[in-house]
C-alpha cells in the first residue's frame, strides 16, 4: 500500500455515503492532498482547506481539482504534520474522556499519554483471530499510568 501511496500525487474519495473512511486519513498521513465529493459518514474529519478540495461528483470537477492540488505542490510533510496535530487533539480528548469515566466509576486506573494502546486503532486480522479476540475481551489493551 505504501508503494502506491508514495507514487500518488493526490488521494481521491468519491463515495456519497460511508462509515469512517480510513483511506482519507491514510492519504493525509502519507502527505497526500485529498479531493473529495460531498458525503455523509465522516471522511472529512481531518481534511483542511489548505490541502483538500470538495467538488461536485462529476468527472470534470474531480479532474480539475486533482490538477489544482498537484499544481499547489503542497509539501507532504506539511500535510502529514497538520493531520497529526488534529489526530493528537482527538486522542487527547478521547483519553481524557476515558479517564473521566474511570474517575466517576471510582476506579484508580488512568490511561497514560500520549497514546497508551499497544495495538493500532485498526489492526487487520484474519476473521477467526478477530472473533476469538473479541470473544475473549482482548481486542485491545492499554498501559495505565
């Protein structure tokens, strides 16, 4: 996947409706600007006007937006660093929320920062392994402070 992202100049997200489209964030973390069409589902959470364009869902608009972003020559490290800043804010809010829940429930456990999880947020596993982990309660683990 990284080989293809490294060869690309722009990430394109075209579906009208989806869940959290991880590809849009993967594009940004790879330093790619993104062309997207209007959508429902959350893929635009980390998009920014500095390095993404939302265009009508027609081939001409999409092609023009791709060319426009390519011509901007936005440094990949800028796109990546800006995206990481947004992600870190959300991670911090999430960890604060979990720690508040621990506190309210009387638990002395706290999650440490900056990112205490041993596994990535999305870990692709063979179906049976994912099912076994889910049933055993070991989908993820975290390090406590």
